[in-house]
C-alpha cells in the first residue's frame, strides 16, 4: 500500500491505533508508520508504554514540530525553512528521526555563510550531526579572513579561538591576519581578555610574517611591549627570519615557523617528458613554494590533454600517448586516489581545449590523428553523457580556453596551415559562437585563463618563435592590451590562477622541455619565479583543486620539512631537447 494511502487514512481517522499528544494538541496515528521512520517510537510503543495504552504524551518539542515529523513519517518529505530548521533538527534528533536530521543538516550546510558558520558549528555540538559539525568548522577555517569581522567571532571563547588559530588548516594568505584577529578579539572586551594574549600569540606563526611587519606592527604593540613572554616570542621569530640567533632548532618546536596548509593546490598532470608521455602528477604547495609528487603510477600516460576540476573530481580529457589519439575521459577522485572511466567523447582529441562552465565540461577542437577539428562537445556528469554543441567558426588544434561571465572563450591554436591570431566566444543559451577582437600576435600552444574580469593570453608559438609576451582581453571594450612579458619563453605549458596570481608551469622553450614555473601579479604587472617542478615536461595540463578534506596529502609534510644548518644549529626551512 502506498504512503499516500496511509496518509489519507490518517487524515480521515481510519484504522488509527494511537494518539500522540503534545501539550494540548492530539494527533491520530498508526503506530507501525512511526516505528518505520524512528527507533525511538519503536522502543516507545514496545517497551515504554502500558498494555492497552492508546494516548501517548511526548514533551520537549512543540506541536508544530510534531506535525512535521508525523507528516514526514507518512510522506517521506518535510518542508525545511530557515525559520524552522533549528527547532525541527532538535526535535528530530530527540525522537531519532534520521531522515529529517539529514534533511535539516543538508539545508544548514547549504546555508553556511560568513555570518552564521560559527553559530551553526556551536549548534551542532548539541545534536548528533558530525558531518555538519565538520563542514561548519571547515567553513570557519576556510573563510577565516572574512569570519573575523563577524559578530559571532567576537563572542567566541578563548578556547575556541585557540583551537581555530592553532590549526594547520587555517586558511590565511598572510599570517598577519591571525595576529590582527586576536587583537580584534581582545579589543571587544579588553579587561576580560587581555590576560589571554600570551597564550593566543603563541599560536600565531610569527616567523611567517615579514621582518618589517614584526618590527612595525607586532613588536610595537602595547600588549607585546608589556609582556616579557610575548617580547621573547617576537625576538625568537625575528631570529628565525634573519637566521642569526643561537639555539635555532629549539625555537621551531613551538610552531613559530610552521607553514599553514594551503586551502587549494595546483596540480600538474601528465605531459611529454624525455621523449615520452608521462603519468606523473605533482601538487604545488603555495604556502611552502614547493612541489609534491603525488603520482600513483596507476594511470596510463598521456600528453596534449585537458583537465577540469568539477564537483570534487578531476577529469582528464582526450590526449595522446604516442600510439593513440584518445577520445576517452578519466575521472580521478583526489580523496581516494583512484581513477575511473567515464563516457568517451564523440571525437578523438589531442591538443584539445577544455574548460568548465555551469557544471558542465566543454571540450573543443584538437587533432584526431588526421584532421584539425572545429567540433565542440559538452559533458554533463549527472547523466555521464557528452552532447555535441555548435562547431567553432574554424579548425583549432593546440588552442586554449577559459570561461568568463557565463561564456566560453577560446583563443589561438593551429588550423593545419598556420598559427592563429583569432579568438571567439560561445554562449550556451543561444548555442552560438561569436568572433572577438584579434590578439596582438599569432599564438599556438598558448595559455588562456580568466582573471580579474579579463581573459589573459600568455606565451605560445607564432610559427617562428616561442613567445614570452602576454596580453589581456577586456570583454566590455572588445580590446586586447599588452602586459609585461614572462621571464622565459614557452609554449604548450600549464596555466592556472592560484590565490590571485596566474601561474605558468613547464612547457617547451624552443630548445628544451622545461620544469620551471613563474607567476604573474596583475596588480603590479610583474612576473616572479616560483619553485621548479621535479618533472620537466611540456604538453601537460593543470587544474586547481580546493576544499579537500585530505589536503595534507597534497602538501609538503609539515612534520618533515628539510633542515638548513646555520652556525652549527638546525633550522627548518621550506625548500633535454624535445620538439612539440
């Protein structure tokens, strides 16, 4: 018998065998229906009631919440709102209705914000919902730079503050943010809280700050100046930074120089190395400026492919392994380090351009072993299906693409005869491609990325030379303008944005395959050197992966940092010719 029939019987009062009374409100019910959705009611009716009892009083919740729980027992659905979610969750937890508990937790997880994450985390300590508790706390750590200005942060206990700022997972670009947060917290109730300052300061990684900031902002602070213990911490941090003090290694035991974990890592996947394709995967840890080899050796090598990070998974699309031009797509789960096959594309594509827009993966152009392609297709992970979209206006192999303002942009490439200067955008709503302004030069093997409301085109090959030049497209004006050039020329490299900087990774410089990495600051229009990869390679693909619960597995181990010997004491510090 369907649940709707039972609900109709309940509403008509037919065959009901019990009455639930909450305060002065009575609900006629069928015991077996409530027992099915709650072990509490099963025990209540079986062991905690008298024989023949028909009326059952339940306290600790309102009649409105009881009505919702009974409705759920009969229909399997419940209307959760911002107004009722906390009261409903407490009631469902009390009566052990896991279906409603899950619905409420899912709702609260979706509502997490800078303003409520601390309150939700505090609330979860009163109920059995470990996943929501973890999600809320992770949200606090991940959005700490904004959370510190919320009213909830000011009302945290000193124990809560210590727990938060002591975590490696605390996401801050600058350690000065942590120092300023504790100053802000103390200022909310100075007489009551200033006695905790030394304990809080010991959790700040002072040696990660600049020497100038330590001297100008920390050492000069009145709370520091009036506390001998705090002054000693600052002096030790300055000694670590300048590498001049004795007994260096003992200072690092108190975490003054221990890097935080990154909230996101840049993955360099596959490529061409030493004359062969590679299956090597390296992760860039921006907090330590270092690469970590996270290859598991279980995946088939591929180069000239595309990658995409979507819904917590990494997709490797198309490519080439010297023997086969792939139409296959592989999905990598970074939590379990396992690979899975998903639906193949309609076309074989190496030199493919891949990007993500509105929950879909787009694969465009490329080379199938015979022809440069103008075709394009789109993958929906929910259905595990590819569908063809309108073809581009011309054949593009070895181009690059990105997304901005709900459009896909693809630039440059090679059409089989010449390197291309053209670029075009795709609108999913109309399924149409539109030409945009020409780049300032021809670019095949180019890197294209969206950042700061512009499309950046970096490096590549113009048919004669590997390029250092870079330019940016303003979609509002339909114009390109030149930027500072890279430190090194390169084509067929990886490109991604990490913490507001554009990283370019590896590639081919015209003579050798490279492992060097540099990044661009769009505010200063400057390129700077970053740590080299371990694997030299071109034809790789990069993606940025964020929010992993196992992020420590993709970062330099914090308990095994290399040692630098200074004046006899140990000090922890962070550390071929091929044609394309």
